[in-house]
């Protein structure tokens, strides 16, 4: 995942050096990424199940169809000798799993539901960063499950939380040209907006919806945010959103941001520059005063530590998702 500078001020005279570093990264990625892709042949998988837009009444039917599709994907991957992918698909076909979407082709797409979405009154959508695919899905799933567990523990009596793990786009590789630009985020944004529409349709009422945007996922959220019918955006480990300020996101949602003291993103420059005709970088640091987000405490979280069970970061994310903003501890 690309990163952003910390809240400290970077002297202007260093800007040229950072741009040169970004250019060097682009050139390196332009060589490494194609070689890496060439080393990973395509794993065969069936086309996704043909399903109508989900409703509360059709959720169970959709879950069953997607589990069956994952089971078929596992069989095809195993026959191809792709044991790692076959194991991942097989796990996703387990009877207790609930997927609004499953597509085993390429790097894969999946939207997994934790909880009873049809009756949920608080919904958190976890938007992942780079190097998230079906092959690495268990790592992403653990984060979503930890967030769901914290929501359940912290929920007021009678409330019904749910979490959606949204692997809804082709995430960029950490070492790639794509990870330095908004291209993948721009492709992903309409799909994220459509997911929010699906959640509104399924739940029927007016659940409190929070987008929890990790790393490059915050670029996706930034591209999707304008006018989107959500209540909160929480940016963690963010390299930027592509916007100069929270106000420039044009969202009615409350915008939150946090960075743990152990997150390496703090050491990556927060710049936006034209390099070889491409805009590189994501602009203003979301935890800087200039951005204008509400800052919450993530304590000593590293880049992968925002969803550690019991951590300050996770507890605060759950409070935001539950709408209990007075209880959020601030940085």
C-alpha cells in the first residue's frame, strides 16, 4: 500500500527529491510488475452466479448460489494444480459463509457478510488496500471478523450490527505503478457506490452506514464519497484520498482519520505530482490539520494493526461504526 507523510511539515526544498523518488518507484514497478504477473498464470474459475440485485428475501438464496460457485471454483483450481487458490475457494464455500458476491476469476471479487444484514441497523463496510485478493483473503477476513466482534461487544442493547468485507475491485500490487495513482480507485468507486445502494435496499430502513477505508482503500472511498448516502468515513493508514480536504470530498458523512505511531505510511511523502503524464500521489495527509478530518486515537498500531482485537484503534473504529461518537478517544 502506498503511504503518506506524517503530520510533521516537510520543507519545500525537499519536494524535488520526493518527486524523483516517486519516479524511481514508478520505473522500478514498471519493470517488476509485468515480470511478477507473467510468473502467475491465470487460474480457471466459473463465471459468477447470475443473481438479481439482493433484497432481504433473496439473501439466503444468493448466499447458497455463491457458496456453490466457490465450490466449483475450488474444483477447477484443484484440477489446474493451483492448490493455494483451491484451498481459498474451498474455505469460501463452507456452509456458514455468506457472500453477496463471489467471482473466482482473476484475482477475485467477493463481498462477505458478517451478521444479519437484512435486519441490521449499523453496517460497517471494510474497504481494503493493496495486495488483497482471493489468495490473500483470509488476512482481510480476519480484519472484518475482528471488527464485527468489536461491534457486537460494543453495541447498545437491541441493536443489530453487521460488517461487509468488500473485495469489490482489483486492488493494486504494493510494488506496482497502479499503487501510486488513482486509476484503480476510479474503477472501484462506482462499484462501492452500488454496494451502498444494495445495503440500503436489503435493510429497507435507515441503518447507520460507515465506510472503514484502509490504506489504498481510502483512495477508493475518496473517489466514491461525493454525495454518497453513508453516515461516516473512517480512514486508517491512509496515503491520502486524492482530495485536498475533507470538505473537498463533498460528502455528507462525518470524516474520521487515524494513524498509529508504528505505521510506516508516516514516512512516505504526501505529494501529488505529474510524472510522465500521470498524476502520482494522493495529496493532503488525512491526519494533518489542513485536511480537516476528525482525528481519533490509533495508539501504536502499525500498518496492519488497526484491526487487532482489543486494540485502541479497533475499539474506536467500532464506536464510530456504532454511531457512538462521544465515546471515541481522540488523537
